[in-house]
């Protein structure tokens, strides 16, 4: 048996929207702080537009919150009896809150996406952070906060810009908390990443639906980027565990000239 999760009632103050590295736009409920299962809860996930519609949320609503699986707070119901007559309904946006692009929602998907992956700040930063992460290129000497500072300073806008940082050491030296030793360690880490195998590079690109396991299967089957890029839909779905959704994601990714340009720049930088 499982104990029923503890529930508390609090006020929904506003709904904000977070844009992830894949462009998925997730609504977040900002709540009047309340104590729940030993911690103070100020925010709860709302998952997607369907969830907002299902709950029929209005700003200022009294909402019931529980910790799903005792970890992540979520709104489970609204106490409509306490709703003010002039309360404003929560409307999911049709434009990206970060860059203003029209959001898209693919058939059968619950999530809205911002398609502007090369021009939307949180997507750009998130992509670079994913690329340098431990399971991808594992670039030592470079962390998430540094990537954000580099983006804000205009030093990096794409993954490929990491491989031109050695030309910008004067600008790097002017960054806060970034001494010569830090710069040297980071540049060496970037240089070492050029030896990472193709599967790591492929996973690091952050193509939608291509996780670590899928990247390994694709790399084992196609061996290199050129044969993967020239593969047809029928060839892609013959690979173990590759279904129509992943195949479609890959074809869409390689159709985009900006992505091809990035791949060429990584190739010229000496990546596998």
C-alpha cells in the first residue's frame, strides 16, 4: 500500500513559461509559498497546455498541491468555490516567451515547441551546455555558468564557436573569475574533446529524440556523419530501436541549412 500524498491549498500567483534546450515550452505555476512534506513550495510544474485546460486555471485561484512521488510538486485540483468573479483565465501563449517565434505543436504531441533553435537564447545556451556535458563531449574546465557568461558576452553563439575560443584569449582574460590557469585548462579540455568518438558527437548535437542509446545505435550502424546524413527514411527505420518519430526528427534536423553549416564547422575543427 502507498500512503496518500500530503496535499495543501495555496494561491496561484502567476504562470511563467520555461524554454528548454529542445525548444519545449513548459508552463510553471508560481505559488504563494506553502509548507508541504517538510519543504517550502513556491513553484509547481504544469506540464503542458492540456494540463492548464484540464484544470481550468485562473490567476489567483486556490489550488490543491501535492508532491508527486514525494519529490516534484504538482497542482491536482482547483477550489473553484473560492474563485473571484473577475479572475483572469490562464491562456497558454502562441508565441515563444523568449524570442517571440510562433510556437508549433506536432500532431499527437502534448508539448508546444519553439522552432527557432538557432536564435532563441535559452535553446542556444541549453544546446551548448548539453554538448559539453559529461555524457556527451565531457569538456573539462567548462561549466554551465561559464557557457551562459560566454553567450551573454557574445563569445559563443553556436557549439562550433567553442573551437574558436583559443583565438579569443584576450577577451577571455577580461571575464570575471577567469584566470590564466582556468583558460588553459578549458582550452585543453576543448582540444581533448576532438578525440571523442562519433556517437558522443552525435548525442552532443542534441537532435530531438536522439538520446544517448539512440546515438550509439545510429553510430554503430552508419559509422560516420556522412552516411547518416544521406540515409533515407526507409534506411533509418531498419536500425534497431529507430521508429518513425526518431527517423522524422533526424530528417528534419539534416534538412536545415544552419545545422549542416554547424556540422561542417565541427568537421573543420577536427571533430570525429
